[in-house]
C-alpha cells in the first residue's frame, strides 16, 4: 500500500478513537508521524492543524454536555500560554522527550475507567495553575492539552466522562489555534503543511465517526487499552530518538 495512504488510514483511526473521548488526536498523529520518520517541526505543525479540524467536530458533537464553569478557569491562562509555547523553537532532543511524555500521559488517560460521576466543586486556583502548565506544554509539543485536562477533571471528580470530553474539545481547539499563532509569530510556522488535504480529510472522516460514536454510543472495551499500548510503544520510540 502507498505509504501516504497508510499514514492517512492511521490518522483516521487515531482521530476516530480520540474524538470519541472529545480529543483532537494530536498525540496519536505525533506517534504515527514519528514512526513514519517526519521531522520535528513538520510533526508539530501538522499535528496542530489536524487537531483543529477534529477537535472542532468533537466540540459540536459533545456540546450538550458542555459546562462553562469548568471550561473558563483552565482556558483563561492556558490559551495565552499555548501561544507562548508555540513561539518557542524546541531542539529535536527536547522535542522528542516532551512528546514521549505527552504520549505516556495519553496512554494513562486511555487506561482510566470511564465510569464515575462528578461529585466535587472545582478548585479555582488549581484550575488556573494547571491551565497555565497545560498551555505551555501544548504549544511546545503541538498538542491541544486534552490528554492532560481530561484525566485531571475525572480524577479530581470535577466532571463525569462526557462533561470532561465536552470541556476538553473546545479547550483543545483554542489551544491548538494559539499554538499555531505562536509558531507564526516566531517565524517557525508557514504555509499549510504538504499533505494536509489528504491527511486532514482522513482525520475529519475519522473524527466525525468518533465524535458520533462517543457522544451517543457505547464503545468496545478493548479499543482504548489497545490504543494505549500503541502510544506507549511510540513513547519509547521517541525516547530512543532523544537518546540517539
């Protein structure tokens, strides 16, 4: 099979699985691009663009579960911090370590159970500080930050799974836009990435199905841990690249 078609299929599967939990899929795209041998700047740029496409769809599909009171405390500081992170030109070694960490965080998120209810009020200072840290990391790596926000919301019992997805999707969308803005400001951005039409179309199709699936339907239990294992393998791949 043509390598580009194979990569597009990988993006579609990642988008489907991530959109089903309100995410844009950037960590999945980064994993696929690492295995395909993409250069770090290209990976970061492409992942953010596809993140925007898929998280935008997930935002619409999970809109009924959205809670403004959960969204704004994290986003208030995260969005400008993501812009700042996008302005920073990361060395390849640091980029590989950061992405490996992000992939491990994504894997942990996928291993978390989805049952449970929101039972505690949001802690505003923790939300603001967490938003700042997530925003910086998002801009540096090329992710939207949902892989960090969703586990925090669920583990702290501030949101149930669908509320967490509904808050994470627009959070990812705005952080990704801010990250791209920061890259443009620093001059590390550029024209739309080569292959975005093919890869973006694949991601959108996967995201459409995943968002519908996650917002309305049940998902087979084996899919999430399977993707988590793939991400762990990719994280170790990034570790090897950082050490080489």
